[in-house]
């Protein structure tokens, strides 16, 4: 909820100071964004009934690379690649201590690192275009794969899981120069490696289309 309020405030400010209107543009674009991935997990997601103590690191650094084609004033199609855990040297997603009474973890220290990434295809709807500012909504699907590393008293187990699930979000672009835009995105990706992920990124996009 806090992120949504911040995004709404930022969009209001940008709308006020966006400046005079410009003609709509058609054509291809591409860009990159960096930010935070918030894994919607808690300790119960990992507890097999044996945890005596534990901690969950929900926030990870993220990288988003995208490209698309704007079809006119209202619509665009877009695809891209997202790394939801772009800092593999960070502390693990879950770490704790097991008493060995559950079916999964032996007694002792245990940790699990989840590193998802995926490619997506989405349809963008431009809800507002005025001045140098564009506000859009997006929805589509993400095909993801996650590397899962579990370390416990027995040793290390490396696994992979994958799937295709729904994504949706919103964002805004602010034109810096004729072809360069500052772009912010917020999105929710459903059931990636078993749980939702909220992604917030800020980056730049380049438009190569015609007016």
C-alpha cells in the first residue's frame, strides 16, 4: 500500500509539471530498468514444522530489460526479460534453525536461496497522455524459471522449477528529450516459485518511432 501511495503522488506531481502536449508516437522502443523485487513470503512459507528460529529476506535487487511496439495513442505490445534476484551474493531468501522434527529439514542450520528470472509478454494501455507524461496499465504473462538452493546439515541441494503465470501492473514515462524517456514501473507477478513477487523499477527507454 505504501508503494502505491508513493506512485500515485509521483504521478500527480509529474502531471502538474509535464508541460505542453505533444503528438502521439508510433513505432518500436526498448529500455532497461533497475529496482527492487519484494517476495511476498513469510516464515510460514518455509516452515515444515521443525523451525526453532528463522528469518526471511523479502527484498532483492532486480533488473528488467524490455522492448515493444507502440501501435497508436492507446495501445502497445511489449516483451522483456526480468531477473528478480540480480544480486546472488546477498543473504539467502530464508535462513533458520531446525530441530529435525519435520519432514523436510534435518536438525541444524538451514537456508534456502530462490533466484527466479523470466521472459514476459504484455499488452499496455495508455490511460493518460498529456504533455511530456504518459501513464499506462499493463497485463500479460510471465514464463519463469527459478533456481532453488537449499543448504542444511546434510549438504546442498540444487533444484529448478518453472511455470507460466499472470502479471499485471502500472507505470509512467516522462519525456526527457525527443527520443529518450524516464520510465517507472510497478508490477505484480503471480505465483513465481510458489509466491507472488512485487517489482518496482526505474530506468530509461528509447523510442525509434514516427510521429
